[in-house]
């Protein structure tokens, strides 16, 4: 095996740049989804259950991280968890698998939270239109969280078919079989 390409994620996208891009994507998704929701079915909103919305907002990030783990659960023994705090209040969960993972499994682990949670949130907008304002906020927040997962997925998509992905402290490396073997 040799390293086909290394991606130093922290060097290329430091925290404040990721934070800004994620916030910008969140705002854009909120504007588009809220205007679309209002255009399709203008309803009177209900401001009850604000505490449930607040709890959902707080739990969305850990649930998102949990969906990252589901496809790669067989590598649990090789996972390393760290919780970093930014601005003294924002906890960021850093999960690394220190073992080579097949590209397809790693890609599924990157994209699964985006697909599952967005489908659930969009369905919730239709089933509970009176809480559409809360749900569009959650949808926008989740898309902000998922922004860099999608960027990494796009990068991974254009790698060799049978590649393995190995994470390290700086980012991840794409490993491929040696042709001489």
C-alpha cells in the first residue's frame, strides 16, 4: 500500500473558515427552505413546544455524529474520540478511526447523516407544517453541520475505486495497492 494523496484538513480549512462557510450555508438553506415552505403551503405557525425545539437543536449534532458511526461500527475498537471547545461554549466532537477503511464504507459514513436527517426533517415539514419555522431552522443548522462532510465526500468520490482511507491527526490519507504486488 502507498499513499495516493494526503488531505490536511486542518491546514486547508482551519476552524474559523469552516465555521464561516457552515454559517453561510445554514443561512442560505434557511432562506431557500423557508421561502419555499411559505410559497407551497402558507400556514399559521404555532409557537408551542419551544423547549422541544431547543432540545432538538442541541441533540441534532450528537445524533448527526451517531449516524457517522453506524456504517463503520465494525471499526469501533479503532475509534478515538476527542471533544474540543471553541469560544469556550461550542463543543466539537472529533471522531477518528485509526485504521484503513474501504472507500465505500468511509463515503457512506460521511454521507449517511446528511441523507437520513435531511429526509426526516423535510418529511417533518410536510407532516407538521404548523412547526415549519422550527423545522426549517433545524434543517438549515443540519446542512451547516454537513457542509464539510459533503466536501470530503466529493473529494473521496474522485479517488481510485479500491482505495482505503486512513485518518490521522492532520486529516486523512487515500491509500492504494502497489502495482508491483
